[in-house]
C-alpha cells in the first residue's frame, strides 16, 4: 500500500529567464481517480533541483493546461493559458522577487 494516495508529477517544460538565472517549471500533477489532475508552475533558481515536495507553486489550476510563459525581465514574467472552464486553485502575484502577471 505504499503507493496508495501517491501523486505522479510529470514535468512539461522549463522556461528560462533572460539571463538564464531562473526557471519557470510547469508540471502536471496526477493523483488518481479521487483527486482531479492539475497543472502547476513554480520558479526555481538555475542550479537548484526542482522538487514537487519542497518547491512552492505560484500557479495551480484544475486539469492539464498548456501554459504560456514569457519573461519580460529577470523580475517579471507573464503567464497565459487558454481561458474557459479552468478552475483556479492558486494564482499568486509574486514568487520571491519575481512579479507575475496573467493573461
């Protein structure tokens, strides 16, 4: 029963900031039939390892979504996804020193 309740995290893509010092990491999280799948995004510093258990998310939406990421500077990033019936669980305006805007 060690796998009971375990989630599977599938890394989709990583988007580097202009200097390459930071990454937006987008993952799909699948936790089985009783918990809806989600798409999540986090920011990590280049050289650090992304960990779904310890890297905080700034975005979490229901189901698998295609997320568009565009860095405008080292401290500003735009996030977009196709609008519709997306249920938003979490949508922070900041992650550390990075300001996040949404389209």
